[in-house]
């Protein structure tokens, strides 16, 4: 039976597939594999940090190391563009590409050297929502924390500028900025702001789940 089946199989299909034909092509293939591994490692590191699974100091050290390895490996891969590379090999790595684009850990900033973590963002959301529920409805009571939340979201590198979470926060920050410091948001605005920020917080948590 085995002999019968073997006669039906094209011998060419049984031949071992070789990914390279000479040492130059072999080196190129190995370099591509290393590039693939570095990009995936960087993506995993970004996700770990966004979920507070790794201390900032350790994250910065490993991120700098991976960015350095990326530059070295990319130089060894002739004629390769990183964006074309991830499309060709279907690598889902938006966080890694953002880090490569900025060429520094998210904990290192051009301005004050500040950074934002998941805990920072969630804590600010809860603080503002609690203030609203406790009756702090004056512009001066809400604007500082809302401004800090807006800045923290901007420093949260994994969240794109067009994401609806940022849109909700930006809308209410603009609304408060247009008011006098002693002016209160009216009852309708209070209800809408509370609804929008609770929804934004839920959407932010759902976004974090997509990173796992």
C-alpha cells in the first residue's frame, strides 16, 4: 500500500526546500530572521510596559538594547525598509514601529522626560469621574485633572491620536478651557461629561485587552 501511494506522489514534491543556494543568501536569510525576532521582542516589551508588568528602569534598559540591536541588524539586511518588511511578513507590531520611529524608550521624552503608564491614565479617569459625582462642577475643580489626563493620553504611545478615547477627553478639555474659572458646568453638561468619561474609561480598558 505504501509503495502504491509513493508511486502516486510526484518525487519533486518530496524534495527538501532550500531557502538559500549559497553562503551570501544564507547570511541574508539569517539576518532577516534576526530582524523579525528583534521587532517582535520590541512589540512584546511595549505591551508589558503598558500593562505595568515591568518597572520603568528595566523597560528603558531593555528598550534601548533592542533599538540598538534593531539598527545593527537593519544595516546587515540589504535594501530592506522596516515598514515594507512588517507588511511582507504580516507582523502585527504597531507599538514596535512607534518606538522605532521615535528611536527612544517611551520613558525618555524631549521635554520634561515624563512618561505615562496604564496606572496613570486609569487613576486620572477615576479621579475626575469621582469629582463629578461628588459635586465638584466648577471649571477650576475639573480642568487641571482633565488637562493632566489629556497630556497622559498623549504620552501613552500605544494609543493613536485619532482614537475615540482621546477625542472625548479633548472635547471636554476644550469645553472647560472656554469657561471662566468660577463658572460651573450645567446639569446637562455634568450628565454628558460623566457619561462620556465613563465610556472613555471603558473603551481604554477594552483597548488594553487587545494588547494581550
